[in-house]
C-alpha cells in the first residue's frame, strides 16, 4: 500500500534530535510496503542486491539473462527461508540495456515478484521488491535530462516496472554529475558546490516529482529514494584508490546529503538506497527508514566504513553481487547468509536492550580510522543534519553540510583521534579556504562558473 | 636551460597560465619545440607520475599538471605540424559500447597525454565500429578500452574481433582496463596488455611500444 502523495515537504527541524533515537532498526516514520513488510519498526531486514556475471545482454542471450535471475531469486529466497529471516527486500538494479528496452526490465521485475509472492504465500515471509532503473539520461553531451529519448525510456521503464510488480521504486540519478565529475577530478571545490548544491537539487526536484507521480498512479508502489552514488561514492572509491584525498570524499559525502534529501521533499518515503551512505543524515532529518551497506558489500567495493555504516540502518545490503559460483554455493545466496547473520545480531541486540551499545561499538570500531567514517557517526550525523535544516536553500544547505563535516574532521584531528597524512592535511586547509570563498548567493556562483562549466550542462535541464 | 626549467616547474605545479607563458618565452628565445617537449614537458610529467606513485600527488594535482602541459602544447603543436614533425605515438582510447562510465578512462587519457603521447579520446559507449574507424582514420599505435560493468566487458572482445575482421588488428597494440577486468580476462580475449590502474597504463604503453 502506497503512502506516497505528491507533496513538497520542507524540513524545518530534524525528525530525530536525540542521539539515543538514532539507531538501527527504528525510524520515526516506519514504512509499510510490499507483502506485509514494515521497515523501521524495530527490526533490521536484509536487502539483497544481485547482478549478472559477465554476459552480453541482447536478443540472443535474453533467455540466459532470465535464467540467471530465476536462479538468483530462487537461491536467495531458499537461503532466506532456511535462516528464518524475519523479512527481506530484494533489489533489482536494472542494467543499462534493461532500461533502454523498458520491457526487459519489466520482465525481470515480474520474475522476481513471482518468486517473492510464492515464498510469501508458502512461508508468510514479509518481503518487498525494490526496483531501480538505470538513469540513462547522460547519453548526450551535455545530458538532456527532461526531454529526449533517454528520458522517455527511463520514464517508461519506471512505469512498466511499477506495473510489473515493483514495491519500491528508486533511482541513482545523475543530474549534476556531468559537472561534478570534472570538478571532483580537478579538486575544484566551487565546481563541486555548484554541482551538488545547485544543479543536482534542481534535477532531483524535477525527477522526483515525476517518480512520485508514477507511484501515485500505481498505489501499491512506494516512492523509495535516490542515492548520491555517482557523486559521493565516486569520491569514496577514488579516495580508496589514493586518487583523491579522503578528507575531500568525507566533505563531499556530507554535502551530497542535500541533493538526496530533495527526493523526500518531493514525496519519497524511503527506504533510502543502500549505496546512499548519506542515509543516516536523511533518516535524522526526515525520520524515514534507510538502507545501508558496509562490510558485507565488499563483494562490490571496498570502503572504510564497514561497521559504522550499519549503526543506523533499517535495511542492510550487500550493494551488488554477481551470480558466480563460490565453494558454498552461488554468490547471491552466500551474501544472503552474510546479511542474514548481520541482521540477526542487530535484532538480537535490540531484543536484549543492547541496541545502543552495539551501535556505539560499530561506530567506535571505525569512527576515527578514516575521515569518511568520522562524518558518519551518529553524533556527526545529527550535527550535519542540524546544519542542513538551519539553512533554507539547497545551495546554502550544501555549504552548511560541508562546513559541518569539515569541522568534525578538524576537531578529530585536533583531538588527536584522527590521524591524517601531510597531503591530507594540506587538502583540509584547501577545502576550508574554498568553503570560505564560496559566494553566499547561488546566482553569483552560477555566473562565476559559466565559462568553466557552462559547456558541460544543458541549462534547460535545470530550469536555468 | 632556465626557461625550460620554468616550464618544468609550471607543469609540476599544475599552473597552466605559467606553463603557457613559459612556453611562449622559451619559443621567443629560440627553443626548438621538440626540445621543449623532450627536455621540459615529458620530464615534468614523469616527475608528476612519480609523485603520484609515491602518493605525494592525488589525481587533481596530476590532472592540473596535464592541463598545464596541454596549454603549452597549444603553442607547440602548430609549430610541429608546420615543420612536418608530429608526436611520436598516437593512442585511441574509449569506454566500450553500452558503458557510460568514463572517469577512469579520463584519468588514463590524461596520464597518457602527460606521458607525451597524442591521445584521441572517443568518449564513452564507443561501438566496435567506431574503434575500427578511428584506427583506420587516425592510424594510432595503441588502442585502450575501458569497461566498468561486467555486462559490458564482452564488448571488449567484440571490439577486438571487429579490429581483426577489418584487418587492422595487427597494426595496433590493444590494452584493456576497468574495475571488473582482469589480467586473465585480457589474455582470454587476446588483448596485448592490462593495467589495474591509470599510472600502470602509462608504463605498460611505453613497454609495449618499446618492445614493438
């Protein structure tokens, strides 16, 4: 049953203001969705995300593609029921070819929903299917976000997946990424602020009003949420590879929360996407449940936030795993087991009054080993959330989030809890100066950056 | 020579304006374009690469150095063309068909440019036919392909097949890379080389061309 209405909400104060209220499994606004699943009402559920092994997707291989998804669903749910999980979410992230041809994505959606329905009927397992079409709107240079064939196909994909059985619609949208990619690679902070604080929120507002309207037309479908994956996770992965400073990735993470928040302002109700590590900030502000990923997502990518990422989650995900054979069985089934045990521990802690202790241990184990972890602690989350709601426009909120994150990192360094290399220190100072030099008004930044970035983005796509 | 040192320093510090000015000054003082490339620009980018390897530089410093080198090349390239000279090696690079990820490819392209190669960037979602056309039209010595998705990796093999069918496979070295790509996969599809990171790609290209 959909709780979604196409309203624009603003968040004058965080839904969660006390540290003890910010923990895994509990959200002020629990979400009912799918087949009897209630997320954020006390129990953490696994969210299993899976994908194909190396395989060309075309007419000739389509039968093999479908067979893989049949097999993955069967294996995952077999393991889930064997381990008596209290509920489960399957996430189907469409591959680009499946969004390009919307019927394909819908066909896989129907297959997965059939498996979930069967297991729900047989075992009364509460469950839901999250479907995430690929944002394919970046095919042109500059990307056309509101018009053209890619957008029409994406919209059609969202509609067909909704009709085919999706319970939650999500996306990892790319508005602003065409500027952010370049700005990030050059460490150009004004460009980063422009992309995250001006372009991305404008696209998010437009795109999510569209997605919410699709969900309203399909009452069983929930408007889930977005992810700053293309922005902050890019920074995180490049920092992991020593290509970008970790302090920059940490600040970008906090700043990216503002563009992700816009989905909720447009009527999204969660759960936020697993790869949206900015999720805790979203949860603190909106009170909506979130999905997170960390140590059990190492099948997809590495991160310095493996434990701390679970401290405030409502769904716990593996990000993505290929259907390849391991000694135990196929990887999606193996990772279902990992997630199931992670969730068992969190739920047992909750049942025995130890949730806050476990949350704090998960936090303490990572917090000061990386600037990216430092900005994800419950305390940091509340601080960044507070900074965001203290401002009114997305641009100012983005700067406020960046300042808060920078202060958290600086204080950790000053207290000798967080140790940075000489190069990281230099970047900390560089980011601080860049933040100080940003103009107060977004119009001024847009004008300043016109020559540098004007050719990279389509102004009409952002209502500019 | 002092003027060349200015250019070297400007590139090392990623200062495009100073690099441009230093090049102008050097040319006005009679420096030969190829001499500037060989004695100032390539050594500067080699040092940038070394600092990156040593984790003293991040990618932004690397790219800013590449941008500085480009600004110098804007002055030098027309002079090379006028004198019938050209960059010694040319590389065609692109992300394969179906794959829109281009950050990794862009980093590799920039580092190759900084390494003194002429780079023709075909962008992302590049079809096998486009790679073949670029090889025929631009006559590169090396083709670099990138993929970030497991489902787009097979396009690397399709591209190699297309190069073979077009009869141009033997005239180029083909390198592959990207998160899901492995040395084993490179071998399986018949690529000439694989690098797991951008800086390794530059060394790999140099080694392959030296051995050719």
